[in-house]
């Protein structure tokens, strides 16, 4: 039998935390969270280097990015339930150790396959950490006003981490090898572990249900199959039997997951929660926002380096306006929630994100950084509005005993949206790029091995062009850049329509009221 909300008692920390201790604990949680969210995008500026050092194709780059997100998102709900059961602090500390171990493995990976596996291991650690940070914050800050401020800072950290990733990666790559973007996590995790033990109080839900292993397996398999189809389609063909079978199979497994959860006695995702408009509308909005954010950063960091010739550091700094906008706007989103309500705050943020993608999608091969900087700033402003408001809506809709699952639900939709963004926008880019390159080179009877390299990625095409040299090499590089920019524009325009759809969802689904139930107070 499914447990109803009013049957679950609110959980609280082991002892009330003084004001100073609460904010110190928040600082520790936010710093470690910054490491997890930063690692989603820190790899982006290293992708061109990995293309050269490991001979990775664009499809393999998508897998390197999404392997982290698949394991992260696939385990979040199960781990959120586990944290509610055995203690959120314990799960958080275990996640720090796992994340540090996976980061070390990734730093010294010698092949694409090993790097993909290491990234998946890092995702497991991230899944243990992220929902625990938010549920701990919700249990530590029982006052509604303080909790909103704390969640606003948590959400700002999430958004800033996503935007700062390319900057930190660029700084490291300007002095060290690409593995340094992972190795930097180890000392941060060690310091966070040492600080968390004395500073963060533990909490749990004594009435939590047993773990739902069947649901966890179905969600990972279904989501993995769907992403495999989206990422592999440009290489194998959108009408390939394998691609179609994986896509249909993924959707079928996800449908089975929904059926399983609706009939399970102890579901890891209580589908009854989604009857709450403030939760269902918020997580959908977050997913559609990160769809574009992750996809945009995936393609823009490559465009800045391959097409504009920027160094990894310069490419990272080019994203700085987005990080700065998030850092400024996210803490102020609380004011927007008070003045116009969560519905219009989220809708406005998604509308701004749609405008940013539409502006950037007008780039041409002759465009410089100045032509897209407005879009980058707008992206940060929109994310700074959406993420805190939607997160507050989710956490404010659930009783205190369910904060682990609530945080995991929010994080799952955030990561699933991002993974789909990389998969869809990256696949649209790859498909158009390969079509343009195949058409342009068809009259020249290029050897198959060289053709494969040229079609594999823009980096591969530019390396071939450099070896060929002369007028022919210059023409090949120009055609490759034009094909890449055309694919990038298509992907970003698609992201704009997705964000616009999210704006409509927020307006139609999120409730109009400005105040909701305090989760610490129990169920309505």
C-alpha cells in the first residue's frame, strides 16, 4: 500500500542547530555541492583536448558527458530514499568518498572507454551527495524565511557550478593536462569530509519505506536505452533497426517503470506526489531549463575553441557572464517569489532562456564572441530565476519526512533534462554536420578512413585540414566550420522552443499562490 503524505511524520535534525552553526553547515554543503555541479560542465572545455589526445569522436564526447549524468540521475531517487532511511549525513559522506575515488580514476584514464566508465562512477558519488545536501538543508532550516534563503543559496550554487565549470576547466588546462579537471575534486572532497563530520547534524525519516530496487533498475535501463538511441542515431542512422529498437525499448521500459511505481508497496517515487501542481510543474520546468543549459554549454565551448580559435582558458572565461548573472540573480529570486509568485518567476526565467538561445542561434561562421555575449548573459539571468524558484516549489510541497525523496526528485529531473539536452542538441548538431560534410566531400572521392575522421568531429576535420595544408586544407577547414555552426544553430534553436514550451508549462501548471505549506510543519 502506498504511504500517504499525512502518515509520514516530519523528520528533524538530531538537535536544534544554533543560527551560526546552521549557516556554517550550509557553507560546507554548498562548497561540496559546487564540486558536484561544476563537474557536470567542467569537462566541456577539455573536450577538444580529449579529441586530440584520445581520438574521440563527437558521439564519444557525448557519452563522456552523459555517462556521468545517466548514473547520477538513475540513482538519485533510490539514494534519496536510502538517505531518508539510514541518515542523510551518512549517505552524504559516502558520496564524498565515492566521488573522490571516481575522480582519481577519471584523471588517469588512458582510453575513451575507461574515461566513460570513470565518469559513470563519479555519477554514483554525485547521486549520493546531491539529494543529501538539499534534504539536510531543509531539515536544518525549519524557519520558512531562513529555509527560502538557504535554498536560494543552494540553487545559486547549483547554477553557478554549472556555469563555472568551463572557467575552472580552462584555468586548469592552461597549466596542466586534461586529467587535472578531475583530480582537483580530491582535495575538495577531503576537506568537505573533514568539515562535515563535526559541523553537519544528521537527520532521517524513521517511517521511510524499504528500498525499491526494481524501480531503480527499470529507471536506469529505460533512461539508458533512450539516451543510447539519441546519441548513436547520427552515426548509425535515425532509421537504423538498433536505434529504433533501443528508443522504443527505452520508452517501453520507462512506461513499465511508471506502472511498477504505481503498484509497488514501497515505490521509490510516490506518483501521488505529482498530483501536487507545485511539484509536477516545478520539476518539469527545471528539466526543460537544464535541457537547454547543458546542451548549449556542450556546443558553445567547442565552437569557441574550434571555430574561434580560443584557448581552453579563454573559452571558459567567455562563459563567465552567465556564471556572474546566476550568482547575482539567484539570491534575488526570493524577492521575485514574494512579489509575483513562483509561477511567474519560473515562467519569466524560462522565457528569458528561450530568448537567449534564439539570440545565440543566429551565429554564423563569421560571427565573433561579441555576437553571442548577450545570449550568454540572458542564459544566466533565466537560470538564476528558474532553478531557485522551482526548487523552493518542490521542497515546499512535501512533508519534512520526505525531503530526501523530494530533493532526489528535483535533482533527477534537473539531470535528466541536462542529459537529454546534450543528447538531443548534440545529435542534431552531429546529424547536420555529417550531412553537410558528406555532401561537400562527395565529388572528391575522399578515402574512407579520412572521411570517417572528418565526419567524426570538427576537431578531426581541422586536424586533417592542417595536414593537407594549402588552399585545399583551408577550404576543408572553412566547410567544416560552416557545417558545425549550422548544426549548432539548429540545436540551439531547438533548445529555444523547448524552453518556450517550459514557460507555457509553468504558466498552465504551477499554482498562482505565493505561499505554500511549510514542509517542516507536516502535511496539509
